């Protein structure tokens, strides 16, 4: 039994002011999977982050919800242009491969204005492989030659 990790990186483009210059909680959606041995490490120098399988809420304590998130509560001072990374570790026996990529989303709680929660869906879009597109193109190219001769 080993550890598996998931990493969440947030880059702050702009808009940081005295009402939102701290990230106090982050979460990464897990679609209700039961994760064993969950721990979290926050950005360098940000201190201890407490991991829980719950959701961020207006008090930033990662204690609400039905276990649909890997959640970490702590505190890191942020600035425009800054990049901040959290690493979640959990038991590798967890069936994370069952996670539907289209249902994953992330969230962050900015303070001191508690409750200003930003959430973003990161679900994927299916992209056909090149070989399938080539076969489709060849098939369409041949359609005009299918006319019957009288």
C-alpha cells in the first residue's frame, strides 16, 4: 500500500486587494470517492494545512459536504502574479481511476472576506484521435465515387 498524490496549482492573474489577499482553503473534487490516508501540504512557507474529505464553506474549515472533495484548510498570503501549489496524498488503493474527469472541479476560499469562494469546473472534452479523423476523411473523400453507373 503506497501513497498517490494529486496536485492543485493556482496562479493569481490579478485582482488581489486587502479583502481577498489570503487563500484559507482549497478543494479538489473527487466525485464522492472514499479516500483513505488523506493529507495535504500547502505552498512553501504557508504553515500547516489540515486535510479533510469535505468541502470549503464560508468559515473556511473544510468540514461540510459529503466527501466529494479533497479539502485543505490553512492560510497563505497571496499576491498578483503569484503561483501557489497544494499536494494532496492519499492511499493508492483508492479507486481514483474511477473518477470521471468531466465531473472534477476545484475551489478556493479567499479571506479575510470569508465566504468569497471561487469554483471552477475542469472537466475535459473528448478529442478524436488522428487515426479516426483520417479514416473519416478518406471515407468522405470516396463518397462521390459511390454513384451507380446506368
